[in-house]
């Protein structure tokens, strides 16, 4: 079983919002995942077909492909706690009670959404 995370961050150009999302994601990955992640940054201006294939409607959008389940978050990822919970980045030994309070998994996928 692999515990490596595959994270794809879709951005639009090298704007301050895009750079903020990249920095926030790197910080979260370093703090919570150590070396157990692969982060791919995709500029939709340079690779529009990839964005279309993934149905990216807004940027920045983060997609966690591995490990399952697939998760999507939209925004600059500045709310660390929401990103960690929304992507299920809690270590296996962490208390699961924080995520069991919500019966609807759709709520969890919206936690990283910021305005």
C-alpha cells in the first residue's frame, strides 16, 4: 500500500493569487506530508487541454488524485485547517472524531473553498 499523495494544482498564469496558492500548498505538504507527496502545478494558459479534460472551471483548483478518494478544492488554500480536512491529510493515528461529525461527504469537499 502506498501512502504517497499525488496533488495537482491548476493555476492561471503567474498571478499573486496563483503564487499564494502554490506557496500555501507547499507549506501544507511540507508540514503535514513530509516527503510523501508529488505536487504538479499546471498553468491552464499553457496547458488548456488538461484543464478541459479535468473540467477545471475556476483557478486555483487543487485535485488530490492519490490516495483515493479523489478530492477537489478551489481557492488560494490559505485556510490550512480546511485544506487538511478537505483533502483527508490527517495521519492515520490522528483522532477521526473531527471528520465523523458530518454525515454528508459533500461538505468535506467544500472545506477548502475560499473566496
